[in-house]
């Protein structure tokens, strides 16, 4: 079911913190401005525990800014942002430290002195245990992205934030990475917010697809398809076409 979302302006206090059990993410009246221009403008967003949400939108619409705010990397905001204490983020660039072996990269930023076994377990989960002692420069693009995912997973997140993590991968590696993320989500049961430009990817993975425009969530689409999903299913094609139209893409011209 597709829903156009029109929200009145609701004054809200500035607040950031941990969300309750009813929601994995609760955002109310969020505004983020750069040089006097509101990139995010009175935005509202809720994500349920265990829900997989994909966020689409044109370049510059504020998708990545929203993700950085949810990750706690941007606090110059107005409004209410409540997220789980246990959260993790994986970016398009894996951001591995070249002077540390893969397993040490996986443990970066963890409190205390975690044992190597913690990293090895996460690397095994993403199919990269055989590269645990490798240097990052020797990894393929897909392997580096899996190492980045392992680094997120060791944090046992209740919320996993993915900022176009497959954007730099070739087509075949991208398909494998998409499948891996879907399997990890089903196994872990955490909420996921995926920022992507790829409409097909969004429909393939998400329970719900949001379209961001003019600094707000302008449209939402529930993806009520059985898993695993088949891109040749006419219902899949219908959902994809509707989202492309919402994004201003001429599907007739695309087909031609």
C-alpha cells in the first residue's frame, strides 16, 4: 500500500537519546540546515524493531545527512532524534585502516580489549574468515565491504545503518552483497535503514521504501512480497515502476 505523507509542522524540543522498545527509530520535527538552507525540514520518521527500511531520493535530498544524524555523527540539529544505544554504520567506502590487518580493523572502536575470536566470528558470518590475517590493500572491493559489515556486526547493533554500501561494487559482486545483507538481517533481527539510489535494490531488500524529497519523507511504499523476492515477478516490476515514477524517472523512456 502506497501512502503520500503530509505532516503539519509540529514544534518539538531539541533532543537526542535512546528510543524505547516500541520503535527502533523515532524522529520528530528534525531540521538540519547548512548556510541557512534547510536540507532536512521538519522531518518525521519511525522505524519498528526488526524492520528493514530503504530510503530513496535524488542526489542532495538529505538522505546521507539523515543517516549521519541517526548515527550520531551530526548533532547540529533541531528536533527529536531517538535511536538505540547499540547502533552501527557501514558506508559506501569501507574505511579500513591500511596499517591494520583485517581482524584488527573489525575490532576498531570497540570498548575494552576484545579478543580476536570476536572478530573471527563476525568475519566467518560474512564469509571472510579466510582473510582474517590479510592486509586491507589485498582485498577485493567485495571483500573490503564484507569486512566493513563485520566491523558493524561485532557491535551487536539493534539498528544497522547502511549508506549506499554496494554503490562502488560491480554488478555481480553487488548481487552477492545484497544477498548477504538480506541473510544477515534475517539472522540478526535488527532494524536496518539502507540509503540507496537503486530502486530495484530497495524493493528487493526492504519491508518499506521511503522517498525523501524537499527535506521530508514525501512518500512511503510497503513492499508486501514474499521472500526471497523474484525481480521477474510482475508485482515486483509494478512496485519498481511506481517508485521510479515517484522519483521523476520516465519508465517508458527507460524501457525504450
